[in-house]
């Protein structure tokens, strides 16, 4: 049902000049009779920027599944009566190769209605009210190189001084819109609107000249990958601005640079091209804005990067925006958001340039500050702060793996990010929208009814197999956790047909062994674990994860047959047991095969596979104590002793992430904290203040799954643990692990939860305070180091105790 629009209909431009990457401008003038609030409902495909009286008011909308659109609902204050000039800039992206990890690549669409005081003032496709008119925007080039292998084209503009005035110019230059036959189903945004704060870019760290060098030997890896996956598109390009920029050589600056308040006046020297490089101090995601004046024609290139190369330089590749400017003054703002700490501005001109200001407009999730953590160790606090920044950067309308290269809603990443959003922001709205998007996918359009590996997206190949198969297992596990967090029965019931179709589809891969066999596209870890020898024909950790998923979803939906099925798979897996192949310890192998009807194991063992087995509760200390001990002490980023070099090491994504949570499940909190320091402090000492995709700098330097580090610190060290909303109960289990004190909060719909604890200076007393909303209870679990301490001077502390309200506890170490 349409709860958003009274009169508006979906529209778009008529007769677009380009079949791909269509850019359209929409305008309407409305008369406001008195000061008040404009209520605007708006959606678009692919993306839309809304302007009110020439200023950006919003950018969106939230993304969703094929055949649906999410509606942003805005309230814009109007301070005086009169005409309000509205404009919308819409980009409808596509290429002939039809590959995207962040949008569905459906045809362009604009749908908007403006109300004030209950009256419709403007509505797309309506005739009675002020009309929305449209025109093609030709100043942005439709044909350009790709931003990344799975995103859209880079921004390349051809501008004169008046080009951008279309957002307020007279309506005579506009045409009627084409009303679309398509009627997408409407959904609410669900998530909060992004935080859009304007920050000045001031810290100049380098300047220099630019000389044209020789074409670089060998392909740039990013551009080469783009060209490989978009061969049809790249074959149509007549100009390659990225290739041009790669020829630049930094040389000494021989011109004149003069400071002007927050800006700079630049006179070129013998080299007609020069650059300024800035450091923003931390990683950000947002739009880049510039107020500048050019005396003569100027090619203005913008390069941005999270971290610098080893020699301190910014790589000039697809991380660029180009403006080709005629003489005049410009106020520019990029249409796409970018991730950066470092910014390089290149001016190719024979004339003077006045850069009056440079800004970044943030575009990330608003920080409610409803969750917090603080402790006595400054390095640990730095890790927590970095996890929080990583969370905000990669949370918007969906959980994204990274905020630029893909901006994709990747499964597996999302389970960890969702936990962090709940623990650190008190937010489940993004997770609801994220899960709903996947549950709206048509199982008939995805191979074996699996879920797409990343969504919203478009890949023609998904009809045969929906990408990484094991990612669908992680989705179902996250779905189970979401229900425990929220009790959202409506989404649970709505999703059952899609979940059931997927479970049924997985049976297609059950072989004679009773296990999943010959599963395509298995992902365990960005390491040796993903190689075919470790995943085919029968991948044991993938089966362990699958069994865990079946048990969890079976319990959630009360489907006993699913639970029994999962336990049967576990029985087959456990029957093989740990073996000695390449190590003195008995370890569980990665793969198996059938020989004469009997299961045989291969001699391949990797850390990530073992972490997945244990995390999936295939083994524990009772069933395989020797193996558990070996995995904990001889593997990971800081082993006490080294295991055999034949055991494949794990990368951060996703093996070490699973390991950290595995350590928490095993109660190895001291090792957990030690490994958090070992992995992430080197990143903070070198990087942009966020947490990396990999153990090195080869991937993104702000990857969403690592926000889960904040969960470890809040849940496992502070001890503010699992919340049971339905029962109004929280588990508190502090683990000091050598810290002197810690404190923190998290939010629930009933109010905040807070925990603080500290040792006395002499270490002989321990104070713990816990605050919960009225009607809540606390299940307290004391760490091993405090058990047997005296409570109120006489009784010895038990391991577990339940409190029916907020409390404060003082423990004393017994006399030796």
C-alpha cells in the first residue's frame, strides 16, 4: 500500500541521449504561504541529491531489492513565505556488462511529493499541482572509466561558470517528465538519515609541480581489474583520464603559493601543473567540496586515499574526480561519497587559481553515543575508538563491507557489523533493512534458491549460482541473532517462505556421504584456506558451519527436522575425528573425499578451517581438549609456540575475526585481549584511524566487520554481555585481564544498561556496579580470578548470581 504519496507518480526524462549512465535534473518551484516545514517524500534510482534554494538538503535514497524502492521522508524548515526553488539531481547508472555490487542497475526513476501544512505543493507526474519538470544533465560525462571493478563510472565534468546554476534557474529550460508504467513497491527507509557535517580541509602537508612522465610499465592493478570485468564498456571509451593521470610525475614547485584565510592563491611556475596535498588526520567518508576561481581554462583533478604508499605518496589511479573548467568561479561538490584521510588536488592550468576553501561533507551513520567503553589502558581505548569509526563509516542504509571500493551489502561481514551496531549504537534499524532486502529476493532467480553474496546488486551470473555459497549460511545465522536481539516476529514470519526455499535448495548439494559435496564458491578466509585443495570435494568447515546454521534456524522456527538434520551432519563430521598428518598435535583436516563409499580425509590443514569448526560448535574442550589447546596456543597472531609451518596461516578476513570470537566462546579472554592488541595496534600506528580488511594494507583500511572489536571490548572485557529483550535480562561477566578499571554503557528500548568496575590501588578490593532499567534482572558471572573473594566481608563469591535490580558489589581478596 502507498502510505507515502497522495498524488505523485514515478517519472524520468524522455529520450535520454545515452543508454548508460543517464544524468537528469528535475525542478519545481513551490509557493509557501507562511513560515513552516516542507515535508518531502522522495525516492529515486540509482541515486538522487535534493537541493532546496540551491543548497544540498539530502542525498539518497536507501537501497533495496529489485522491484522495490525505499522512500526517504524529509522535513525542511522554511523561514519565510515565498517561492522555494527545489531541484533534484538523479544518476541512473549502468554499463553493458551489468555488474554492480552496490545497486540493482534498474532503469532510472524519480518519485517525489512536497507538502506543507497538509497541502500537496508539488508532485511528480501530477498535473494539478506545481509540476516537476526535467532536463538531461550533459555536463557529467556518461562514458568514463570505472571507480572500481564493481561500482560505477568515475566523475568527469565539463563545466562553465553558469553550468551548475540549473538548480535554481528559470523553469523555461525544462521539459515535462515521462510518467513511467512501472510501479515499484514502496518501503520505508527504516534506517536513520545520515550525518552530514561540513568539515574544513586545512592541513596542507605537501605542494609540488607536475610533469608529464612516461606511461607506467605494466597495468595498474585496480584499473586492470576494472577493464577485465567491463571489457565491453572499456572498448567504447575514447578517452582514458585515469591512464593520463598515471603519467604524472611529482617535481619541485616553481610557482607562487599564497595563503588566503582558509584558502590558497596559486600562480603556476615553469610547470603549468601543480598540486597541493592535505591530511585530514583521520579516515572519513563523504562528499568533497571546493570553492575556487580559475583565471584560465583548468583541468582540476582530485585524488583521495585512505593511507599513503611506502614513500608517502598518494597513488593516482581510479581514486579520482576530474573537473574540466572554463575561466570563472565555481562551487563544486562531488556527487559520490569517497573514503579518505589524504587528499591531493592537481591544477593543470596556465593561469592563477584561487582555492577559497576545501571541505568534506560527512556521509555516514549518525553516532547516537548510546554505547560506550572506556578503560585504564590508552591503547585499548584507541582500538575501541577505531572500531567505532569503522562502524560509522560502513553503516548507512545497509551494512557495507567498505565505504568506497564496493559499498556493498556483503553477507558474513554483516553478522559482525550488526552485532557492533546493536552494542555500540543501540541500533537495529539498519540490520532490519539489510535483512529485509535479502529476504525480498526471488529464490527462482538465484541458483538453488541461495541468497546473493552481496545485495542490493546486479550480476547476471547469479542466476546460475548466487556467488559465494557459504555466505548464505552466515545470513541465516545473523537472522537468528537479529530475532534474539529484537523479537521481530513480523519479519520472522514474512521471511519463512524465502528461508524455507533456501534450506530446500541446499539439499541439492547433499551427496552420498550425507554431507555437502562439490559446493561451488566456498569462502573460508582470504588465505590458503580458499584454495580448491582445501575446499573440494567435501569441505569439512563449510559443513560444520552448515550444520550449526541448520540447528539454529531449526530452533528459531520450531522445525525439529532441520535440527535433526544438522545434528546428523555433525555426527558424520565428528566420526572422522582429529588426525595427525603434518603436526604432532591431532588436528581436524580441511577436506575429505569418498573412496569406495567410505570417507577419507586429505592432508590439508589451515587455521581458518579449524577456527570455523570450533566456532560452529563442532568441537569443544570436552570432545577434543588437545586440539583446542593447540589451536589456542600455537596459532593466531601471537602464538605462545609455533605449530607446523605446513598449517596454513589465517588472514584477518575472516579467519582471525572468527578466531577472536572463538576465543571468547572458549573463555580465553586474556588471550583475546592480547591478540586484539597484536592485530590492531600496528594498524593504528600506521593507518588512518580505522581497522583494516587484511593483516596488511593490501585491501581497504576501513572494513565493516572489524567494528566487532568494539563488541569484544564491551561484551568480553567490560562484561556488558548478551541482552535478552523479551525476558528483560542481561548477562554481566567482567574479565579484567590486567586492566585496573573499565566502564561503559549500551542502550535498550527500555533504557540504558551500564557497568563499571575497578580494582583498588593495592589490588586487594574489587568494586562492581551495574545499572539496569526498572523491571530488569542481571545474571552476574564472576571471572575465575575473583571467585572465592569475600563479599561484604564474610561470604565467598559464587561463580554465578542473579540480581533483580541495579546493584553495587564490593569484593575483598581473602587474607593469605
